[in-house]
């Protein structure tokens, strides 16, 4: 055999193999912990690198890096002994969600092609100087091989492991020579290393798919951890460029600077002891608008979306305790004129706004496509993503604006106990 468990892998025990795989991760042991069993190697981290982040992004989605709980059952994993796939899968046509590799500093690496299946994130200006950015779950991840890690690793150790278990080396072989005869996945075999991938300066940049066996589910490698943010995904800020990022206190507070129309603004944020995150949005004049996001408890990890979201890799669970009616739980966001009441007109307006943004110029939204669309930032927009099938009243697999409004107002009428066309007082107490 020329790859798989041949060469460097053949005849090793799980303990021997794990000690070899662990070597590059040990260079980042202050923030990365590893373990293994007879089959798999596990990587725990908070998902943040020790180098600067975000600077240089010119197409910003307004997400920021937050520490993630990639640990325990929510750790990254890949097989100790990779096995060549009978039918290797390409990242050009698969795996547009979630990670395809884990860097040895504990930061996940996503497909260089974003989840629309066509956009090269590097060429689109979405990545920082180190090949990364924050996803929809405020989860930092790379889309390019993190060659900056070679400052600690040198060139003799891999910078990452693909989730099929094969290592990813830099632009050169460990002996400094140029790789030869790379296949379509940027990989080849050698007597000393067995099969392995390499970084390249052009697409596919790193592993362009999987030479080894993986399980694909929902457009991503399964299982993999979930990433969680206390806030909903944000919308792009057109024309903004990130000019600086500072870690004020590791794991606790950060500051991001960006320019827009020749003026500089900042996003300062800190993680509170209770897990909530306070954001201070500083405008060019020094004015501050503060928001604190508390989110909801995260569900158990493993097998969730990655990054990409998928809330990046993340998913929020139901609130603790008895569940409140939807209109009670979302009254603050629905009360757009802040008069303490929720009117039918306010709900209808949000329905129209959410439908228009999701539909993007068409008359009907395909139910199956709605969960993958960027979340519209109002209360109804969030409801539509989660309850798409419920909105499809005639069961044709599509949603109209009328169906959206009718569904939301039918729910409204059930909560409107006195039938006066507004929700107030006891009607908003659950």
C-alpha cells in the first residue's frame, strides 16, 4: 500500500501513534489539550489563536471572535489511523459547512469555498492576514492553512490535521524540498510520512477534499463540535475594513477597530462572569451604544454544524424552566416603537421586512433553502428560520408573504385575550 496506514503508520500501536500526532499540538499546550483512545485523537481548546486576528478583512460580516467550549464531548476529533476512502470526496463539491481540518493551535479550518458553494473566501476579501475570520457563531476559524504557526513549529511538523486523520504540512517537505506530484487534494505519499497533504499558495490551499474515509452528514464532516454565540448572526457592513484588533485580557475582553467612509469606529466587548457578553459600539465621534447578550444554554456538542455556521458550528437550546409563549418571549424586539405594547401592524411590518430580505426579489421562498439563508435580524426573521415548515400552510414546499403574515397573526390572535388588536399588560406576562 502507498498510503493509509502504510509507511509511517504501519505497525504502530495506538499509544505510539498518538505520541507522534501530539507533537505539534504540544507546541501550543498552554491553550490546547489532547487525548486519545484506540481509534481517535481528540483536541480541546477555546478556538482562539495566540496571534492577532481579524485585521485586514475588507468584507466583514460584523462577527467577532469569542472563546468557544471545544472540550469534553464537544472536542475536535479525527482517526489515529486514517484509512484511504474507496470513493474520495472533493471539497469543491462537498463540505461547504463546518470544518475540514483542525490546526495544531486548536483553531478549526473550514473549506476555502464558503457555504454558497462558489465563493473563494480569500479572493472575496473575507479573511484576515492570517487566513481566518469569525463565523456566524462568533467562532474564529481559518479558511487557509495557518503558516504563521511554523514560527513555533518549524517546517518539520504539520500545521494541521485534516479530519480524515492525515497531516497537513506547509509549502515544503520537512527536509525543505518542494513537494512533487501532488494529487487533486494537495496530497501525496512518501516513505517516511505515508500519505499527507500540503499547503499551497493557490486553490485548494490545503486539503482539497478527503483522501481518507470520513462521514458526511448535512454537508459537513460528522461528528464535529458546535460553536455557540450569545447573539444572533449579524449582517455584512458594506465598505468596512478592519484595521486593528487587540486582546485586552485573554479570554475576557477585546477591541476591534474598523474604518468606514474614512472614519474609524470600534467594537469593544467583554465576557462577563455569568457568560453574557457586553458590547460597546463606539462611533467615530466617541458615542457609545451598549448591548449585553445573554443567549440561551448550549446543547450537547458533537455532530453540530460548523462555523459556517450553521451558527458557525453553533446551535442554541431552549431557555431554562417553563417555556413562555413566543410573543411573550419576543415582545421587546417586536415592540418597535417602544410604547410597551405589540400591535398587529408592528408584527405585519416585521413579517414583510423578513420575507423581503429572505426572498431577495422572488415571490416565494423554498422551505428547504430557508435554513441556509443568512438570518434576518428581527424577531420574525428568527422565527422563520426555525419554523419554516409551519409557515408552509398549503404544503407546496414554498412560503409566500401572505402565509407568513397569516401564520404570525393567527398566533397573535391567540395571545390577544381581549381581542383589541394589541398585546399589553397581562397578555405579555406569559
